[in-house]
C-alpha cells in the first residue's frame, strides 16, 4: 500500500549507521501523524541500530493506524534486513514484493 495523498515520503541515506539512526529518529518524530512512504532505493548499508529505528517507527505508525510502507527498496537494504532477521515483506509496496 502506498502512502495516501496527504502522506509524506522519507528518502533514506545510503549509509544508515549510528549517526544516521539518530537523525532518522528525529525525522520520524517530525513526520508523525501522516501516512509515510519510505524510499530505501539508495541504501547501501544498514546497521542494526538503524533497523531498530525503522521497526520502531513502523510499530508507532501501526499503533497510530497510519500507512507506513517501503515504496522502494534497494537489494542491499532488503538483503541486510533479512540477514539481521527483520521481515519487512509486509511493509513493501505490492509493486516491489517478490
């Protein structure tokens, strides 16, 4: 499911390390209350703290009953999330599910 018309898009950085995880948290806080579409197409590397921030945001949006989807995801992003045991398949837009 893509973000609704009143939703927002967040483009993730290529490297999601400790510093970027902190920045992402702040971005998520500023976007709370709107449907959100995540563009992870540029992601080359994800640290576990970055994955935790993403999943915490997904849970928050779910509790708020707002859309939280990944509209685009790089192969590296998908493989890294799978490798660390995070299933994002249900959050992927239908167009990019395998």
